[in-house]
């Protein structure tokens, strides 16, 4: 490996790879410093599955069309307007040309996955999921003579005036440094650093699970923010959803999701209900439940269903806890049995006519005279065996990040840093101020990764 | 069947069913996703539907060192291998040969020895060409049972399979779907048409698919050659030897060349593949079987080249010995996979029809 690189890309996920490939195609010598070992390369991109894409008419696996305005409206709905509209439009507009570019660089798409028909028009699914995309990009990058160092943890970027002059990292137990002409930061958020999360959110965050990679510890982000690089996004917030409480602390990914809440009652550790489980269809509510569970004692919730609801939702990775009586179920789940029986009895008593029950639509089958109410899919929990899942808060990503302009360039004290660009989750807070839109993280990563790669190469040349 | 293998496959299938990212790769995932709980029969069916293309392994975010430790190609290969041993008739032969390359080699050597003995004891006075070495009737007396027994054995195995997976009566439409799938090895194309992952980690290539098809079509051509020659012998009273441009020769030569090239490439690929993504202790058995099949083709071609020379008698008994071993071992070696794979595809066609 040569020791002279035009560009160092920090991170090894989608945005980093798009930047590295684009820069290498522009003739730059590129090195990727990926902090994870090879089997875990790719950051949170490993867990993704699709790419939200604007298109005029059918494009690849996408049907019909999805206009810029509709896309932006969808984004505004989830962010509540907390969006840099100029950057958002740039990402949306560029997404259309990204899809063929992705295919040219080895990514393969497929029709939308079963159970996700609602996304067939808006989101292009990767065949094999995000890790297959990451694999394809690494193959392409290697073919372009991009070098990759795994387990290379960047510790510090030395800033002198408006330039990054040195990249410090450790590799194979030794401290090393490089002085490339350009640097692209694409190393994600800080959600895997639970101490940081706890400082930002409060001590409850110690009980959160991290849905993605354990390697997004925000080391480079913190280093740059400490030196005064412009920041964006609410530092105290993270995107979180309710997932199976038995999921691993890190990297549980898609299989830990639980779709059964609408058909259940959810109680806290005192066996008390705390929110309307039937407020809306689950994809529109799972993020809310991440926060709801975080607000309960010990940051844990318990989903209770009965036999008639077991097959109404997608299977998840762990089988439910099962018992023939509610008291037994309470014992097995560590809940007070009397309180659970009473909560269920009150709920059952408040259920009315269920003839309109429809599992995939808002059916209006509601409780009456119950606080909090259940406004849809309210059927009494009566049919043994009874099943339970525990729920915990699973963090997807953090919003705090590096503020960039339309060239993906970072700045300090209102001046551009002449050789520093950022892409992916680490700058997504510029566009996603709150909430999340399925597949938009990959759009931001791809669009700004390519921009950063192009700009970094132009600077290096 | 082995409970621990089934239990491990079940654990993994349940995780896959909660993820579903791989549903575009092959026939296994749509079939898997149609279930919520997996019976032993379901798992046996999934295992035999799996072509070990490995796309799902390299795309999986849950492979070791992740604590879920998914390796679906291996889990299904182990169940598949175990099912072939279990369904084999007689069972003991399945257990003896499936995973045992040495036993296959020994059986082949025994085949040679038997044919050498036959050539000495049953040489025909006055026969022409090959029949001077071994009379036609002697060949038939040896090979007819050696051909019928495996057919009978495979039929019993398939019956056991069909009962295990809960198969229903087969209709033409089911067969059509299965044959189309086999004819172009759709399940080794990765869904996107780029091929499968085998000899170079996550790189998609058609190498294994092409090698497999060379073997399969080579074998079928050789088989057709023998069948045509049999018909010519009995129906048309046209005994061997046949000229270069006769149907048996054209079929046999092209088939032999494909068989040799295909088997050679397949062994080369297998040696480069990651053995931990297959049934690890079946590796020697697979290599030995592929080698034997390639050797059947090679010795046949050499025999043709040596026709009329002093090498011919020796090569003939070696070739026939290899063919004999190959046929007798068919129900107990990797060759059996063709029958079970076909059955699994037919069963899958039934499932899809139901949906």
C-alpha cells in the first residue's frame, strides 16, 4: 500500500463508499479508514433495505412516478418542517440519477419485499438487503484501486486555519497519521456511545438498545465539533422505535421489530396501560412507541395478546412468552399478576362490538369509557394461550451532526473548511431535523456521498 | 432424522422469516415465508429446495461473529445431507457412502476388479470390437441389474421424501415448472441473473452454474447415447461398433467432453469454495463422486480414442468398472441430489399453485 493518498474517507458504509468510488473514478488515490472489522464493515448500511427515489415514470423496480413535490411533502410531514428545504430538494432531485448509478456500480434491486407493498412506488429495495449493497460497493471500490483499512479507528483531525492538515488513526495497535489533500467524513452518528447518549437524553438512555452497528461512536463527530466545526441537529434527540426487549444491545436490526402492538394491550412494569395501542397502523406509530416506552419506569413495556391475534402480524426473531392463564403469563414476565388480571378485565369490559374488526385498516373497533382508550382493533383478551413480549426503546440514529452546504462541504465560523466534506448519517441532521422517512437515509448517503467524492477529488486534482 | 440439525435449521429459518431481505435470491425464501412455524417436513423441503448458491450467506447481516450466527446454506446442507442418508434404501448404504469419499473410491476399485474378472471369465469367442473383450450378453447381465437396482432404490427414497414433505399427486404443470427450473438452473442465477457466490466469497459468477449444467447435460447426452444404442441393437438389429457420425457416437462424444470439462471445473470450484457453507463432513464424498463421474466421461473418451489399439481391452474394463460403480452408487452419493432436488421443485410448484 502506498503512503500517499489524495483522499482519506473516514467510515465504511454507503456514503463513504459512494464518495470513495466517485473520487476514484475521477482519478484520485483513495483510502477508506473503516473502524469496524471486515465482517461488520458498512455501518448501519448493513441493516438497511431500500432507497427512496424520485422518478418520472417507471424506473428500475419502481412503479408509476414519484415527484419532487410529493417526496418533499412526505418528508415535511415526518420532520414537521424541520428541514433545510434547499438541501432536501437537492437530495430528492438527485435521487433519480442515483438509481442507475447504483446499478452500474454493482447494486441489484428487486421488487418491493412482501409486506411492504405500500413502498413499491417510492422505495427501491436492494436484492439481499443493505449488506449486499455494501459488498457490491467494496468490490467496485477494489476494482478502482481504492485501498481499505479495517479496524482503523480515526482519533483526531488536525485543523489549521481553514484546512485539515492531518488525520490521526490507530491500526494494528499503532498510532498512525496521514496528510491527504482532501478528507471525507462519513462515519455516522454517535448512538453507539451510550455514555454520550445518556448525557444527551438522561440516564434512562442507558437502558436503550442500539438497533445498528456498535461502531458508530461519534469519535470523529465529537472531535470536529469540539474544534468548532459547524453543527446541525438537536444534540439531545435520537430516532428510536419500540423493539423486542430481548434484542441484543447492539446490531439487532430488522428482525427485532414487533408489529403486534395494534392487536394488544401494552402495560408497564406495574401492569398499567399508558397509551392508545390502536391509534394508527403500526408503521405510522412505531417511532412514537420508542418514546412512550422510554418514558415508562425502567424503560420497558409489555405487550399482551391472546391466541386469536397471534398470526395477525409478521413473525419476529424471538418466540413470544406463552402461558395458559394471565396469572402465569404475568409470573413468567415478571409482572404483578393481580394488577395484570385487573387491567385486562377493565380493558375487556370496555370492549364493545367487534364485528367490524379488520387487522390492516383503521376499523374503529374501540373501547368505551376507558382511559387511555384503544381506538381501533380493540378486542378482549380472553382466548388462551396468552402471549407476551417485552418492549424496549431501540435507537436507530442520532440527529446531531456536521452542517454542510450543497457541496457537502463543512464549515467553521461561517467559513468553508477548504478540504473537508461530510456525507451520510453524520450530516443527515441538516435534512432530517426530526422523525424519519423510510429509505431516506440511504438517499442522503448516496447523494451526498457522491457529491463529497466529486468535490474532494476536484480539490485534490 | 437428526433432531439437532433440524433444530438448528428451524432456529435459523425463524430468524430469516423475521428479516426477509433475501426473498429475491431463490426459491427457498418464498417457500420459507409461506410458513410461520416449521415442521420437520417443511425444513426437509426447504433443505432440498436450497441449491447452496450462498447468496443469502454473504448478504446476511447476522452471520458470525454476530450472536445470531446465521449460516443458512450450511444449516440446510446439513439437513439435506442427513435427509438423503435417511431416505436411502437400504439406509446403511446411504450412511456408508454419502459423506465418505474413500468408500466411493473403494467401491469404484471394486467395480474395476469385478469387470476384470468378468472379462477373463466371460470373454466371448468371436465377438467384434468391445464384445471381443466382454460378450454383449455378459454386459447386459451385469449392467441391467446395476441399472434397475438404483432405479428401484431411488423410487423408494423419493417415496419416503414425498411422505415426509406432505406431497400431493403430481400433475403435468408441476413437472413443467420443475423441469424449466432445472433446465436453466434458475436457482443458481441469484434472482438478478448475475449467478451465485461460490469460489470467491461474495463475487457473483456463473462458473458453478455453467459447470453444473455441463455435467448435467453431459450426463444426459451420455445416457441418451446408451439408450439410442440399446434401441439400435435390439429394435433395428444394428449392433456396435458405430461410426463417428452415428447418433450414439455424436451424443456420447459431446456428452463425454461436457462431463469431463464440467466435473473438472466443479472440483476446481469446490476446492476454492468456503467449505463451512456446505455440509462440512460431506466434502470428501462430493469430491470423490464428482471425480468418479468425470472419470466415467474421461475413460469413455479415452476408450474411443484407443479403439483398435492394444490399450482397448484394459480401458474398456476400467471404463465399464467406473460406470458400474457410478450406477450402483447413484442412490447413495451426491448423484441422488438430482432426484431429490427435482422432487423438491415439483413440491414447490404445488405450493405456488396453492397460493
